[in-house]
């Protein structure tokens, strides 16, 4: 009993915090045989209702933000499930770019041009498989590209004017499909 009172006094003089006073009070009460549990309900519910509301709102907001942040990778993963369409087109675009670069710099080596065109011909035959379930007009467009490339390979353009001539129908075949499906 004396110990408790001493403690209370030392606490009340040395510490101004609410928690400390509460502890001191509780010690005194306990010393007097009172139950302190009901007098000091848990801190959370002693907060004003507005602050509790704000907490809930903040938690909901946090949940929304996490949800939105989580959706982006999921969407990306879904679109990467079949990387073929993009892969085929990117490679096609690469070879086309090389050939256009040759034309621009007026350096059209016959062997190099033929090599690029042969690559494109092979890749073009992958288009239907890379876009499974595509409608018939799409498949027709892919076939047009294939025949244009076949003709280009057979022509084996020896210089820049010849390359420009064979590339024209090829470029048109790309465009026709892109206008509708890209
Ligand atoms: C039969 C239809 C078709 C033909 C023919 C076609 N493409 Fe495409 N291309 C598409 C479609 C569809 C997309 C969009 C693919 C996607 O984003 O998933 C596309 C996208 C592209 C892209 C962008 C790829 C990316 O990074 O998103 C390039 C580059 C490209 N095509 C180049 C070409 C070239 C060069 C040719 C001709 C030599 C060609 N395509 C012929 C249908 C076609």
C-alpha cells in the first residue's frame, strides 16, 4: 500500500503524460481495492466518431489504391500470354525497316535485299498461326502479303530501283491489313 502511494506520488510529480497519470490512478484504485477496468475503456473507442470515420475512409482509399496498382501487372500478364502477334509483327517491321534504310541510303546490295525478303516471306507464313481465330478477310490479307513477298524474292532485286518496285506491293499489303485490324 505504501509502495503504491509512493509510486503514485513520484509518477505524478515526474511525468505529465496522460498514460502515466492513468497508470498512477489505477495503482491508487487498485490499492483501494477498486476495479479499474471499466473506468478506462480501450483507447480506440474513446476517439471521437469523426476520427474513426476518417480512419475507415482512409483504409478504403488505401484498399482502392492497392487494387488499382495490382491490376496493371495482371493486365500486362494477360496480354503477354500470347506474345506471338507482336513478336511476328515486330520482326516483320525490323526487316522492312532495314530494306527502307537501304533504299534511303541508296545502298541496295542484291544479296542483302534477297536475304531480308526471304526472312519476311518465312515470317509472313507465320501470320495466320500467330493470330488464331482471325476472320477470313484477315487471312486473305496475310495471303496477299505472302504472294507479294514471293514475287519479290523471285524478282531478286539487284539494285535500288528494282528493290523499290518489289517493295511497293509488299508495303501495300502491310497497310491494307493494318488499316482494318491494327
Ligand atoms: C494480315 C494482317 C497483317 C499484315 C499483312 C501485316 N500486319 Fe503488321 N500488324 C497486324 C496487327 C493485327 C497488328 C497489331 C498486333 C498487336 O498489337 O498485337 C500489327 C502490328 C504491326 C507492328 C507493330 C508491332 C508492335 O510492336 O505492336 C508492326 C511494326 C507491323 N505490324 C509491321 C508489319 C509489316 C512491316 C508488314 C508487312 C511487311 C505487316 N505488319 C503486315 C496485322 C498485319
